C-alpha cells in the first residue's frame, strides 16, 4: 500500500520581457516566472485522469497575459495578482506559489546622456519575489518573500578568522587580515505589506551591502548575523531574513617558492581565487 503524500505541478522558468512605451523614454522589465499549484490533483497521478488539471501551458499563457494587464505596479503586485488568480479561479487549486527572478538592465550612456531605449544586462545578481496564496475569500492567506540571489560582494580587508577549534586534520592557518568574498542569497519575509515594495527592496538591499562593507568581521557567521539585524531594522514590515553565503576563498599566493632574486614580496596583494570546495554559511534572523 502506498500513499501520494504530496504533489504539485506548474510551469517553470517562464522568461518574459515587458517594454513600457508610454513615453519616448522606454522602460524594461525582465522576469523569469515559475508557477506551482497544489490541490485536488491526486487522480492525475494515481489514475491518469486529467479532468482537474489546468495545463502548465495555460499557466504560462496567464503569466504573459498578466504582464500586460497587471504589470504596471511593482513585481510583488504582479506576483500577488497571479497567485490570487489561480486560487480564486481554479476550483481545484487550493494553493499557488509564484516565484519571480528579476534581471536588471542598465541604460547605455551615449555622449554623457542615458539612451532612451537601449540597455546593458546587469548581473549575476537578481532580485527575487515569492508569493504563496492559500485559500479563497475571507480565509485567503497571502505571504510575500522578497530578496536577492547571486549578490557577489568582496571586501579586501576588515575581515579576520582565528581562534577556531582544531583537531588532528586541521591545516588552515589563522589570519587577522583577509579578503572576505561571497555570493549572498537573501530571502526576507514580510509580516505586513509595505506601502512601497520597491522602496522596501532598496532599503533592505542597501542595509545588506552597507553592513557587509562596514562591519569588521571576525567570521562570515558574525557578518550574516549583523546583516540580518540591519535588514530587519531597515524595513519594519519584515518578520524574518534567511541568508546563505558561500565563502569564496582567496588564498595568498606563495611567492617564497621562487628562486628569483630579489624575492617577490606579497603583502596581501596577489591571491589565488578558489571557487570550490567552499564553506557554506547560513543563518536565519527573526524579529522577536
């Protein structure tokens, strides 16, 4: 005897681009949308009966249509509209999750002036939005999580790592001056909705990068703890921040092995950047 204990289905990585042409200065929005539905879909799995299944192709079409009909506000407004639509209009869907990755574009500058309809893609950092819509009517629950992914950041000093536990396999040396580099994934969950989604994102991101830059770090763990507090302080509507940070190691290159004369000094100037393996540091900071 077996039980289908959980299931969901949807359309992954719907890449859509919306151009706003309301004036000679165009705007661009570049989204990758993933939809997931959960509900009364057991028969599709256990017997192959598709009578309750809204095709994933339909979900894709809806995402494109809503980019036009519900695309004027913040990305969070678009995702909320999409999530509400599926649970309000699909009688068999009890829950919907909408995940959005936002690719940024910077305007091309020509002759000192920003061009009105040409951009260069920014990256690898992307803004993230997730909406969970559960139920309908007065009992409907909406949860919004914002954040960033692949925010690559590095400071050339202001970081230490020493006094750590050692055993018979420990070879890492202690340091009181090192490069600290990482690629941060951050997800901040809203307890209440802010008046301005974009302003909330800007404040949270500024707190994240500002704290990383200015906090004298004794460990990446300590830095994440400080970042989490700073983000919650910057946006009162936030309830929680989840942070994941791979330690992008930079090892001082050893010139002492060379026989060249005079010896080449290396005063924390030339490093070997090692992309793997890496330490992965994670933390969740919650408002009390």
